[in-house]
């Protein structure tokens, strides 16, 4: 069964903004209408980040209307919702969150939305965490669990279409199985599995597929390492023969480029949150990431 949570008291949401959002939501609640079209009859769902919005779309099909909160190119850590997104939460039946601390703003948004019909699904609940790292969706095996939870949540809200959601979840999980097998096959052909990453975004992926993350450059998001820390990472890379630095931002952050240059390594871009094609679906995102990683591992460590 999905894990639902009830809203709790806001902790740090600005009081003035919260009051404005409550007023907005209250005005909207008074003018809601009965569904008059196929679009309006769809289950309204809000998802926090692009991979989860795509997951809901894959499982929900034409029975759901999905709104994504964190825009492409933005960080979930610094994101602030717009009035339009708050309106979507105030009218949604399901709010799909990753959990594990990714959406620091979630409780305040839920409280401000004042939507008694809203069910909140934290997908990471019940799954094993690595040092409170929230990036579980980057392991396709965990996305299979996520798909089950989304299907169960939609079935609870819309029981007459429960079989539809279950069948679509199973079909999507079959695609994830193929993705999983392809990733294993590709990485098995790489001459090495050692990398350094800018952030600790790829720990679940690495543990699943045998990738060795030798060091993380920014162990705390937004805090660059000291010169001594950079020198230690470079020395470790030289000693371990690491020739690839994985980053999640374009253009490459200066500190990552310095580390790569000093160690004689190359930078490879791997996107965790989605973007334009081929990153616009979770399957496309992961395949593009793995293709880029394997090419970099081969280029940096020719046999």
C-alpha cells in the first residue's frame, strides 16, 4: 500500500507568503465546478520533479493530469513554488514526492494549500537510505518500487480504474527491467568503473551497478572544497587511476574542471533531473546518462 502522510504545522514558510497562498486557495475553492470535460475528469496529480512527473504519466496514462513543480534547470533544494503551482496543489487529489529530505518545502506547501482531499505520497518511504541521500530514483530498481506505489495510490483515489493503473505499472516496470539489463551490459564492457563525482547524486546507481565513486568533490551542496581538499582528491585520482569526473551542471562548475585538469581526467555530464530530449523521459534520461558515462570511461581508460 502507498504511504500517505497528513499535513503538519509549517516550520519555516514565510508568514506573509503563506497567508497570501491561503487566501488564493480559499478563493479558488469557492469557484470549483463539477467536471464538464474529459480533461477535467482526469485525476489531478502534482509531482515534485520531472522523473516523478514522467513516472505518474507512464502509470496513470490518459486517466491523470500531471503538474510538475520543480522546473527543469532548477534545484529542488532552492526551489520556491509559484502561485500557479500552489493552485494546482490546492486542486489535486495526489501529491507525489520523492521524500528522504529532497523536498524541504513540502510540509509548508501542503499546509498552505488547505486541500482536505489531497493525498500525499512519499515514494522513498520504506526503502533503505545511504547517509540520508534522497537520490533513489537514479536506481531503476527503486523506480520499479516507485511505480508500484504510484499505481496503488491512484487505485485508492480512483478505484474504478485500479486494473488500468496496475497493468500500466507492470508494463512500465517491464521497460525498467530492460533498462536495468542494458545498464549492466554496458558497464560490464567498460574498462574501469572508477569515477569522481561533483555531488553525491549517484550513490544508489553506483551501488546497484558496481560503479566505484572514489571521491565526491562537494560533499555539501553549494560548499566548494578547500584547496587542500582539492589537492587530496587530485592525488587520490592519480593514485587510483581515475580519469572521469561526473558533473550534473552545464557549464561545468569551475572546481570540477580544476580537479579534472589537475588529474588528467575528463568531465562527463550526467543529468539527474531531466531536460530536453533525450532527457525528457526517465528512460531517455537514464540511457543518455549511461551512454555518456561508458563513452567517457572508455576514452579515459583505453584497453
